[in-house]
C-alpha cells in the first residue's frame, strides 16, 4: 500500500491495462475514474437514514491538477466527430452546419427573457414569435402556426392530437385509423399509435412512390389522416400529390405533412398548396438550429384555417387595443388542445430559427433548396454504388449490393468522414441513405465520393473488422442499447 492508501499492484495493473488499450486503438483517453485516484475517508454515520448497502465509509476520487483536467477534456473533444468537424451525410436526418451568427443572436442580453414576465414588458419577444409564426406559415402555406412543440416528434404528436380534436369536434370520433407509407419515418408510426390510432401500412409502387390503388383500398370512413413526407424518404417527389390529397379529403380524412424533407422545397413549393392540412417543421433540419443530443429542439406545427382553433394555447397575435395597449398579446384558441410545453417552446432555438430565415430571405431559402438538390445529385453521380430510384431531390438511397451496409458505414469512419444512414428504408437492399445538404462544397463532396468508392472496392475481411483507426472500434451496438453500463467499475470487478 502507498502512503495515500492506494494499492501499488492495482496501479501497476492499471498502467498495463491503459498501455494495452493505447496500443490496440492508437488513441485512448482513460476515464477520470481510471486516473490518479485518492481514497477519501468519509467516516461512520450511524444516523444516516439510508440502509447499510447504500452507504460507505470511503470513496475514491481522482486527484488531478488543472492542466491534467483541461487536457483530458480537450482530448475527448478531439475524438468526437460533429458537424463542425466535417460532412455529416445522414439521409433523412438533414444534419446541417449551424452558422455561428445565430448563436451570437441567441446570446444577446435582450434575448434573455423570463417566461413569467408580463406581456407589456416582453413586446419584443412576442413580436419575434408573431413574425416567426408568419414566416413559417408563409413558407409552408399554412394559415396558423404554434411554436410550442420542443422537437419534431413532439410536433408530430401535437399535429395528430389537433387532427383528433378536429374530428371529435365534428362528431367523427369514430375515425380511428392513420395511414402511413411503409418507408415513412419510424416516428410517424409511433406518433399515430401514441395518439390512440390504429396504423394502416401503405406499400410503395414500383417507382418508390405512393401506390394509388393501395391507398384507395386503405381509405375508409375510419380514416383520420394520411401521414406523408414529400419528397419521400427515397428523395422522390410524390407526383400524384394533388390526387392523393383529393382521395384523402373525399373520405373526410386529413393530410399530414412530415416536415423532415422540407429542405428540398424551400422557396419552390409549399405543402399547403399541395393539399396538406397540418404539418410540423423540423427547424434543426430545415433552418439550421442545433440537432441531436436530446435537445433543445423545436418542432412548430402549422395548420389550415379549419384546424387553427384546436392549436395549443397560448398563441401570439396582434392586439386590437388602442395606442396605449401592447401591440402583441397571448390568446387561447377557441377549442385548444391545451398547453404542450412551457412558455412558447424552446425560446432560444426559436430565436436562431428566426435569425436564419431573416438572414437568408426568400432568395436565400430558394438558393438553399437548389444547392441541396444539386449536391445530392452530384454526389450520387460520383459514387460507384447503385442508386436504384431517381430522379431524386435533396437525398438519395444507394444500395451496398453484396456488401453489408453497416460494415460499409464502419469502414467509412476510417477515411475521416461520417457515413450515411444505413439499412433504411428497407425498400432498398442494404440501403445507404445519403443527404449532403446545401452547405458542402464540391471539394468536400469529392472527398465523400472518394470514401464511398474506396470502401466499395474493399474485401469482406477488411469490412468485417472495420473501423481500425477510431478510438472505439467494433462496438456491440445491440448490447450497448439493451444493457447499457451506467456506472464505471474497477478492473477487479470485471
């Protein structure tokens, strides 16, 4: 034992363990709990209300200097790949680079507003919300917008609850089915089920679009809504969208727009003009606010005028008072489904959304969609993998063929780029779903294509052991998801 109570043999074993991991992975940063631990005596506490198995007399804590701690977290940050590191072509996820000017706007002292302040003292805040509602409504072709939902999936649920309230109000609560294409996002199925609906799965036709005959067979007096993404998950525009809308409306159903792929339409087409009744906006996908990590997020919902009375409360409107009254005020829609999030949603995310839209303007938004489509088509033309469905828009789905798509993705990590979405949609075997977004340059797309093509020429043995150059290698993802280790244990406990 050392003077500070540490076991020297354990220390030696820990060093050998660390060295082995350095050799194996090339770079390994030990956990703080694997570093210089000091035993701290707590002492007996007979008065503790906790049972004996939840108390201890001592614990080990890392005793590190400031440089050691700073270098630890710096090394960890250098191991992380993110949108600031390089291209992130996850199909359907639309992982855009987040421009830093929006962060500057959100950090302004005037953006720091307490949600419980009076309307009179938050007129600037309410004005921004009102204008953002208007921006999003005009972009989507919707008559009314709520900003409350804190994420895209939450927006979906709000949209479905609004649809349910609308049907119930009209005496059609018997509508208990939601039709969803087989290639739809998994959240669509979950949203419909969570909303209390039976899910009717809709197959695609030979071209990867909605099968009109199958749709006609699925529609009935029990149809509450059809949830649809346009362009769909293959990047294909639903050419029969007006006919689809008419078919749904003819049976009294509503047409729901999943805003995941709105990036392909900005400034060029609007869901409302296609016949959609309700939609959610993924502001992280379309308007470059932060994405992932559990939040914060935002998923505003837009609706046509008939559904506006059912939106969450409160919403923002211009005041009808005199010159001495506040210009903007909060109000409750007549048949609101109630509040779904505190305040008016995640305020600072909405500030970034507003800043992004205002900076780009009409011309900039149209240019973004044009470049998104151009980049996807250019990248698809440069890779050796087969792309079975076209013409596509902002994203494409290639097939890895005889290779395992998951192995392809792991091997691409060795080339310093993030891989595409894999194994989905299942309509394409060994799918490689790719969306470069509008922000990437030709040079970056060429680097992505080179990585795709290098992996396409690899042998099975190389793919099955990849990646070789990353800190974490062949992770058992299934076990990690189903049986996560939520605490660290010393080596002797292994």
